[in-house]
C-alpha cells in the first residue's frame, strides 16, 4: 500500500490517473498532455503500473493504458479509514 500512496504523491501521476479516468490512452496520447520528454512520461507510467494503479494491454505496436478503478476505490476506503476509523463499511 505505501507504494500506491507514494505513486499518488506526484502531481504528474495524479494528472495521468485523471486522464485515464476519462478513458484508455496510449503512452503517446498521454504524453501529448505534458511538456516533458517521452521517457519521463514512460517513467511515470512505470511507477503507476508497479503500484497497481494502472494496467496495460498491447494493441499492435501500441500499448494502451487503463485505470484500475478497483484499486482506486480501495485507496479511497483506506483514506476514509484514516479520517474516520469507526465508520461502517
């Protein structure tokens, strides 16, 4: 779980997650939204993938990235537990 929170600590990675929340994208499509090198975007995607926040699927010569909403929901639940440990589930 700490890796997931560390992955979310970076504003660029949070923006990538927001973009993927709108729909699946390739790395190139994601890179179009940022003023950084493609290797930098790939690095952020790698961190998000390692944290289990996104998945990928090869489509021909491209890799399409998907938001793992189940993991995001789990993280939100953990955050709520920090705020209100006695809340009912």
